[in-house]
């Protein structure tokens, strides 16, 4: 599935290695589009399909739609990662 996501992005001239930066309490966290997608591909098969379907809708909105989509998905990933760190 990750190869399909990469192909979708490349078909729309979007580099999967592009990064999004988040700053939390002065600490910088950087995720590539590919890293964000790969993290979601570890979820259930149904969740994977939802991720790809939402990405396809974002692609119809153009690069800004894709950027917004990955920014939001990356924020969710970052919040999940940070909350797991605080639990341990």
C-alpha cells in the first residue's frame, strides 16, 4: 500500500521525501510524507483504505490540499508518539 501512496504523490509531482516540521515546547519534530504514510499503514486494513481514500480526495484539491492533509495526519501521529512517551 505504501508503494501506491508514493505513486499517487509522484503522479501529482509531490516528493514523498518532502518534510513537515512541528515545534513542540521548543523541540523540533520532522516527518517526511512517506514516514507519516508508513505509520498509518501499520494500522488495520480498513484504516489503511480510509487513509488512501482521504489522500485521493486531498489530491483533487491540489498541492495545498495534500499539504494540509499530511500536516493534520502528522499532528495526530506526533500527538500519539508524544503521549506514548509520557505513559512510559
